[in-house]
C-alpha cells in the first residue's frame, strides 16, 4: 500500500464516499490509487470552482463531507471562491490539495506557491502531511475536523511523495466532535425572556431550519408568538407546503430596517442581521435601536436541541405550529418574465432540491415558491457568484432519488459553466434554468442608485455632461455598456 | 473629486491606460468614476481569471502595468491563478481589489474575507488604503512598485468608502526604480570565465530574450561560442527568422539532464534549471554534477546591459551573431494532426504575438515555428492552465496593430473561455486555435508513466486486476475515463 491508497481507504473508512477532483501531474499517484479503492466515487470536474462548489452542495445535502482533489496552489486558488461560500455555509468539506514532493519544493519550480497562505482564509483546519506514513492519520483527523459542529472546511496538503511512498496502513474513523448541548439554565433564561411580552424574533440558523429543528421552532412560535426569521441566504432551508413558515430577511439595508422595525428582542443562532454591503448614509447594523439581543445557541452548539427544550419548557399549548398551505400558481401565458418562469418552476414535484443562484430573479422566485410543494433550498450563502451550477452537481450526487433544479443568473453561470459537463457525464437529474438577461442586473440597480446618490449630493459628474456634445458622453456610453440595461429579470 | 476619481486620474498620470475589470457592488463608485476619466480604457471581463490573465498579457507586451478591478476577496480569489502566472513572469501589474467600507468590515457580512491573506502569495507589494484622501498617493506607490525591476504584482485594496468619500487631488507619477547595472568587476569576472575553455551556457531571462538584450546575447555567443539557453516557459521571447537563436530547455527531467549533459559552466539570469515536477527516482536539480554556476545578473539587475558590456569586453571578432533563417513549411494535406496545425499556423505574417497555451501540442508547434517569420512568444510561465485566452486579450490591447494568435489546449481553454466574450466585445484581432482532443493529454502521458513505474517496482495494483472479471475492473474503466485517451495532439 502506498500513501495514496492509504489516503483513499482512510477516507472511505471515515464515510467519505465521493471525491470531486481536477488533478494534475503532482496528483497522478492519487488518481492511480482510485483503481484499488472502488468504494470511492471519483467525479471529474473541468475547473476547480466546480470541484469546490460541488463539494459544498454535497456536504449541505448529505450532512457529511465529500473530498476534493486539487492541483497545487493555483488549483486551490481557482477553487477558493466556492470554498469561501462553503465556509459561510458551515459546510463539512475535506479539501485535499496536492503539492510538489517535499524534496522538490526547495527548487521553487514554476508551480510552487504558498498553499497554506492560499488556504488559510477559507479553512478552519489546515495541515500538510510530512510523509506517506502520516497520510492516513492526517486524513482521519481532517475528516474529524470537517465534521466538527457546525461543519467546516478542513484543508489537507499532500506532497507528491506522500502519495507514492509506501505506507503502513489505512486508519479508521475518529469520533465525531458533537455540538455542545445548550444548558437548561440558558433555556430557562430564554423562556423567561420569551414570556416578557416584548415583540420577539428568533433568527434561526443551521439545523434549526430543517427537520426536527424547524419543527421545534414551529412549536416555540405557536406557544410564544415569536416571529421566526432566517438570514437572506440561509445555507440550507426546508421550504414549501406543510413546513413551518420562516420569514426571510430581505437583501437591501433599508428593507431590513423596515422589516425589523417593530422587533424589541432577537434571539440569534449566530450573527445579528447586517446589510450585505455598506452604502453611503445607510446603516450596516440593522438591529432596531434599543432592542435586546441574546444568543439562544452559538454556532458550535445544538440549536435544534435548544429549540426543542424551549418548546417543552413553554408548557402545553392548544395551538399547533402554523403550516404553509399548498398553493400552486396558474401556468403563465404571455411574454417570458421572471414571474412567469417562477410560476413554471413552482410546478416542480415533491422533495426537490433548489440550488438557487437566481440573483435578481430570486425576488419573484422565492415569493412564488413559498407555497409550492415541499422542497430544500440551497442559496449562494457567501455571495461569491458562480456557485449554483456546481452546487447542483453536488446536491444531485448526495441525493440521487431527488429532482435538482438550478435557477441561475447568466452572470454567475458564466463563471462555472464547466459544471454542465459533469452533470452530463455523471447523468445527474439536474434541470438548469439560466435567466439570460445578458447583464449583471444587480449592478444596474446598484449603479443607478450610486448615480442618484451623487446627483442628490451635488457631486454628480453626470450633471456636467448632460449637455449634448460633451466630451464625456462617449466614454459614459461605453461605461454604461459595461453593465447593460436589465429587462424585467 | 471623490476617492474613486482621484484613483483613476492618478493611474492615468502614472501611464496606466487600461483597466481590466469585473467589479461588483462594492466597486460601483469606481465604475461610476470612469465617466469622468475618459483616458482610462475600461475592459469588462466576465470572470476574474480573464481579468488577471489579460493584465499579465498586457504587461508582458506593453512593458508597463495595466490595472485590474476585482470584487472583494472572492473576486480576487478567482483571479489568483493567473496572478500566480504573472508573478512567475515578473509582469508589472497593478492589482486593485475593492473591499467593504472600512466601518462595515466589523460586521463580518457574507462577502467579508481576508483579502490580504489571499493576495500575499502572489503579490510583491500589498497595501490597503485607509481613507479617500490616501488613495491617490497609495495608487502612485502601487504603480511604482509594479514597475520596479524586474516587474511585479502590486495589490492595492480599496474599501468602498475610500471611493465615495471626497479626496483632495490626484497624484503624479513617482520615479521608476530602475534595474541596477551590473558592475564592471562582475563583467570582467564573467569574461574571464567565458575564456577558460569550458563548455559554457548562458541561461537568458527577462530583457535578455528580446530587443537589444537578445542582440547582445548573440554577440557574446558569436565571440565566445557559449550556448544560449532559455527556460522552458520563458515569459516573453522574440523568435523566428532574423532573430538570434536561443535553445529552449525541454520539459521532462530526463530530457533536461540529456540536454545539459556536456555543459561545464552555466551563467544564470535568475534560477538554475530544475524539472517542472518531481518524479520518483528522477532528478529535480538538472545542472550537471561538477559544473560551475554563476550569476551574470540577478533578477533586479539589468541583464541586457550586462550582456552588452560582456560583448564589448570580449573585444572585436570577425564572426557576426548567428541569425535564424526563414524556412516556411509546406501547407499540409491529409488528416488533421498537431504537426499539420503547426504548419498552417507557421504561415502567420510578420510580427505576430503568440499567446501560447498549446500544451502537449507545443512540441510540434515550437519546432515548426522556429524558422517562421519573426514573432513574439508568450507562454504559460507559471504552469497554471487557463491563461492563454486571457493573455491574448491583454496582448491585443497592448499592441493594436499586431496579429495575435492563441493556440490553446481544450483543457485549459475550458478554464477561462469567458475571454472569448471580451475578444468579441472589444473587437480584438485575435485568432484562437483550440486543440480539441477532449482530454488532459499531458495527464495521460503522466498516468501511463506512473502506472509503468509501479509495474516496474512490483507495487502495481493493476497487476492484481489483470484477470477477467476482477471486481476492480469496472472502477478502473471509470477511472481511466477520467483522463481520456489522447490522439496525436
């Protein structure tokens, strides 16, 4: 057995069954080792952004990590944007990066780079194996780290000679580091606050947005009247008919302020609501002034358990949790609009998974989908576009029996369209819908707002060029072409 | 004037005329500021790998930096692989990355990340502007850093409020930090070594591979008989008829060893020759044992000046420099092969620029092009695939009157095909040739070698599965599909 074989066998022993890869020469011995570990499903992607986005989608749906296989620092670099998204989604993910042989690094060959430096901003755990014999134990530890609550990206760097040199054996799975239970004192304190008559919201995260966690949240809501909220881009939510309804925090700062304005106390699962971007003269921090903020459960704690305990604590109530009713839209006629597309998508059968990067079309899509059949929603949590298509690849591999829908803006789709190849090659049941408005539509909205603000503040350069024939006109026309007019999508 | 306008005016004052961008919301004020600085040509790219690769191509051909405009950490992350290539090519490049407003960072909104961390492995200079008033001076310094010999990536991080807040003024260009001349004592010492009768090679880098530097190298060669060599992926070389011939170091370790075996002393411009990757049982360090290694000029020194001084020092000689003769191939007939494609490409008119990512097809291409009309050659210096198409974009913008040819493997082309959109939009004179062998052909070669090595060493897992019906067979077939059989390309 060589180091590469010990790696793959250890990953399989640790319940890692899928490896998304875009290997190169320094990873050839890992590729060759796949011959001897048939339990590992290897999925080739034609760009590393697809590799890491697919591993994120797999981890969100399967609740356990897939592995990646990336080619040195530059291969990792191409996958970083979707690792950023995975980090923001707290997805369990074992990120494996090949490197030059340990003795080759000193020569600074062209592909040599600071892999740890690239990996640090996205990784909660990083380690570089020092020898073939160490690879198995390192891999077991990488899986354990990735599975630690609430889930994270762990990066294991494997020099080429740790693959081809002989190794003693594979390792078994290490125990999971389970989420900490929330103490009964903390639950008592929360229950007291929930009965103080203030207008209260629970900002749900992680496992509180699906399954038993969501059900428990519904019981707390029924008993206390608290509003249930989730982040604009909550990484994994169960939506649609029969589910407990959760209000999604809107995108723009002024909308968030309006949305939260009557709230007097908020329980958070992780971070309080803030605006996605800063804008001149608008708030970043969107919690109403004077309102009370508490943690119910920290990110490493068991939020679903805390909600269940809280529901129990609040005693019996005759009210049962609210449920979303099924309300399918009419099939649309007339011209193709974002709303019309949403009305068609809303006909999707039960239990579908939406890998959603619908961008500006999401306003119409989410409202139309709200009362559609039950489904799982996986949005672009970290805001780095080009994730939806890879996410769909990973989701489809994690849940072979379920329909995957991928509604996607064309701007983001142009980033990682290589995912379509893997969908075809692996015969995945993914329906991709590209909103082809030939524009970064969100930037048209933002640029208009930016120019309007400058006009208001009297610092507007456009005003100078309002007369016909002004020398800036041509340049402005060119600069406007940069972010083209959006249609109704 | 706001910070964004002071930035753009300063860049123009510093002779930065082109900005390749893929901006987002946090960069909208920079986009709006383009209205007021018409001297800056803004080129939209639909993926950041295209942005940074195009800036590399521009810098290599123009000999001065273009700017990028990237969207926070994830936007930078998508551009890192081609910044790695630019770093390896010592390309002058001003890499501008937008960030959240200074006061917004504390809230850790979804797109927040460690931008400095991402940038460090590829940047020789990094700075984050602290206020709108500081932006102009920071930008002037960033350009100065990028232009410092031999050229580098300088990264300037600009929080959104440094764009929209008021600034006092733009700044003027700072003096260039010129390359250090090589001392006459060093030239004397080199001249003595060159006359000691040993078999000598000059490994040329940077400006020694084009223009006056290459001419001077030719004169040294004529007078001393030293061989002239360049790296396998020398970033910028002038090739073809009429030029001084330079021998290119081959790719594989065993080829390099054979290529250098008679050399007794080597003068290097930067690093001694090493193999691109390590392989079990093969050398990484390819300099013949016992041979003498000297620097003629370090990377920050003026290698072209040193060669000119050396040519002068060696005294008069009746021999003039060798020149490459023009020898155009016959137009090919029969089936389409890598050689046939090369024979057609070799008909390209005078003074073309080759943005070359022909990968395994380069063996046929480079030998056929050797005696073609004079041209400039820009290869994939850092080894991170997906650079050729963006490089062609930048080269075409830097040299509008010259034909740009982009011979490209399909594996790498799938990485940054978004460049085709910018070529069309900017009406660039680029002819792209994709070698569509539907394979990572180099990996087929490497995987075959890797399996052969394991067979030889008796550790071969394939041997176990050679009998029909072996349970590994199906998995092996699947794993083989991953890197498909290559044809003659």
